């Protein structure tokens, strides 16, 4: 414990740098994944034929071991930040697409029909009815993705993208437990913190009428 | 020109299910047409073709003479109020926002939307300031259904489609909402197509009833005419054992009452008992109604009360005030109960201002019962009414 604390204090500038690097990678990947994933999820609800193949493909990506996926990136995109962000984005996509899709699918068809019967256009139904009702499910998907991403981002140091994996990998190579623990603890703390913040977002974004009745 | 003209409309769903088969039907402006049929008979399908939630396989539907297949479906739907089978309030919107959906789609200003939401909510019997800011989950089923009705009225559409709006409610709440809706529709005078499988609801609310089975309209007519003359075996079976009760509930006191009630004026100068005895003898009645100058009821004078009384006594002293009354609009089923619990065999029929406009006697009701079950006499109004107490005979009319 003491060694870990000592390490954190003595290497605080490096730790801060890796943490920010970590946050930046996760942030960019999540930003792209949310934008792409929500749109794809919505498209799947409109073009049901695509749903099974696309969700299947996204699950396959998820099953590829992360180290292997990073390895596969090297011949395609080289090393550094770009392949790291691409890999993180791919992992983050599935929960977001799937939850957006199911979140919209599970909206009571009677409610959608009421909207249609009152003269809402397809876009108005999406914006005024389906998306607000799917918000809790979509954000749950985003939380899952974020936690996955923070974890996988500890590996991108292997392809030269830095972040909190750096002290962990060095620690493994130099048998320095304190260094491993320091990296792991900060990464875990980061995951918990982001999950907590997204939980607050979920509370703020969920329409009042559909919150669990107190 | 009818408001809605349905011409030879057929709907065959993918997979070959023929849900509606060649229906031709007109809905007149301002009337409530109730479609009734068993589950799966095609009621919802037929109704949804009117706002193009379902497109007919063949046939035409016109609204005010315009073929709806050439209208923009979205604009069309904004002018047709719609209450779906399962209420379908938006759970994430407040009651105000739920009601204001169509006004919002139509681009009304926020002030105007709010004002109309308030008006509509009071119209369906809910206190606006108590409920506007609430969410659907915070209302009872009956209240949600009221909001559903208010929402369908928003934007002032000339046509309203209602698909079993009260189907999911308990019998007591349902009856209450039906009654309120019956009064509401009299006030708003919309063209309403109302789907139900409850024959009592149909008879209670309909101007005309359309009976539908296997996608075909078997009979369309006024409730009392359908009850009196079912088009065929199926319709008769559909009305079933409730038919007589239904007939009694559609007929009103004014259909069977005698308009020539024998009355005697007592206010102002004193009327002698002798005059009463004379009137009773002349009209061969055993009781008559005491009224004031405006024919407003004061009470009843019976032959027992005047028997053996000397002439000097004023009428006021023998008038019985405890007489039960009915109005011309009271349905016969209720009237029977009033008569059964009344001390007197003749009941005065009073208009809203308390004036005597007729007399309802026990024996005239018995006459209806005697004829009613045979179903061969048209509405009860056309059946013979037996002469009785307080009833002037035909031959004696001035
Ligand atoms: N989308 C659909 N696809 C295929 N068949 C359908 C569809 N909707 C309804 N049907 C069929 O069409 C027929 C009429 O259905 P409809 O919903 O109009 O009946 P309904 O009279 O409204 O019944 P209920 O009283 O149960 O609501 C039924 O046989 C039903 O199974
Ligand atoms: Mg139906």
C-alpha cells in the first residue's frame, strides 16, 4: 500500500499525463461510438432486415480478444493513437447499438400508434416519443461501453498509445508490483467515476414521467 | 353529403385474412355511429382505414366528398381525433403536453395550447390546475381515459374515432364515463365513429348503430329500430336476452305518456271540491294534478281524498304533495322503478321548469310490457295506451 502511494506521489506528473491520455482516448472513442451507435441503432429499427446481421457482426467484434484486435490493427493502421481509438470505438459500439435498438423496439406499439394516429411524422415520432422513452436503456448501453473502454484502454500502450496501461506493463516487465497497482487503481477509479457521472446524466435525461414511481 | 362516405371498402391483410369485406356506409355530420361486433369482426380495421393507419385493399373512403387516398395522411390525421383501444397516453409527457400534442403539431402558440388544454380537461370533468402538470402514471385508469378523450378533442377536429375507449374500465367507472361522454357529445356535436362490443354502451351512446360481423355490415339503424326490427338471426342473437331491457332503456317516458293530463288550478281564487269531483267524473279519472297558473305542479288530488268531503273545504287541504315525478326524457326502465315505488298509480310528467306536460300511468307501462316482447309494434310510442286515471279519453278531447 505504502509503496503504491509513494509511487503515485513521486510519479504524479506522469500519472496525471497517463490519466489524461486515457481519458482522451476513451472520450474520443466514446464520442464516435455514441454518434455512430445511436444512429445505427435507430436505422436498425427502421430497416428491420439489417438488425440481425448488423447486431451479429458487432457481437463477433466483441468476441475478438482485445490484444488480438490491437494486433490486427497494426498492419492496417500502424501504431499510435489512431488504431487505438478505432479499436476502442469498435468495442464500444455493440452495447450502444443494441441498447438503442432494443430501447426503441420496447416502446409500447400502442403509444407509437397513438402518435401516428394524431398525425406525427416518422421523425416526430422518433424525436417526441421513441427516443425520450428509450433514453434510460440507451444510457445504460453507454455506461456499459464506457466501463469496457476504460478497461481495454489499459492495453493500448502495447501499440504505443500510452495511457494508464503504461505503468502496468512496465510494472509487469520490471516486477514492480507498486507500479502495477498504481496503474490499475487509477484505471479502476476512473471507470467507477465515469460510471457514476453517467448515472447522474441518466437521472437528468430520463423524462420525469417514466422514472420509477416513488 | 355525408361527412364520411365508405364505399365498397375491402381489406385483406397480408396472408389472406379478409378483415373487412365490401363495406358501404355513410356517417352523417354530427352523428355518433357506433360499430358493434364480436372480437375479430373487423371493427378496428374499418375504423383505422378512416384515418389511413390502414390502407384499404379496394374501395374508396371520402370525407366531405374528398377521397382520402389523395390527401396527405399526416394532415388528414391531425383533423381526426383518435382514441385508441389501449388509451396510449405518452408516459413521458405531462397531462398538458399529452392533450396539446395535436395543437403543437399544428403550430399553435404555447398560450393557446395551454388554454385549450385547460378547457378540454375541465370538459372531461377534471380540475385543470390539479392535473395539468401530472404524468399519466399518476392518474387512475378512468382519469387516463378521460385525458385520452380530451386529447382526441384537442385541435377541434370535426371527426373523432374512438376504439373501445371504455373497454378496459371497471363497470361502474365505465358507466359513469359513458354517461359523461353522452352529455359531452351532445354539447360538442362532432361526427363520431365509436367502436365497442358492449350492446348497452352502443344503445346508450349511438345515434345509429352499425352491426358488423366477419367484415360485413349486417344492419345500420337507430338503436330503437334495430331493437324492434333486427335484420336477421345474427343481429337478433347478438341483442340476445337483453333485448327487452335494452328496448326499455331506449324508450322514454314521452313515448308512452299521455299528454292530456287532467289538472285543476288551485292558486289564486279558491277551487271547490265539487269542481274536482265534477272533473273526475267527466274525465273518468281517479286522480288529478293540482297546478298553479303556470301549470307548475303543486300536488295530486285523489278520489279517496275527496270522498265524503263537504264543499266548504279548500282544495289546498286535500292536495297530497308527496307525489313522485318523472321527466319526458326519463327512460322507461327507470320510470318503471319510480312507478313501482310510488303511492299513486299516476305520475305527473314535468318539464325542466316543473310544468305538467303529461301523465304516466302504471297501466300504460303495463301496455308497453305486454306489447314490447312481441316486437311487432314499432316503438312503444306507437302502441296503444290504455285509458286510466288522470287520462283524458280520446273521445272526450275538446
Ligand atoms: N395487422 C394484421 N395482420 C393480419 N391480420 C390482422 C391484422 N390486424 C387484424 N387482423 C385480423 O383481421 C381481423 C379483424 O381484426 P380487427 O382488429 O379489425 O377486429 P376487431 O373487430 O377490432 O376485434 P376486437 O374487438 O378484438 O378489437 C381479425 O381476424 C384479425 O386477426
Ligand atoms: Mg379492435
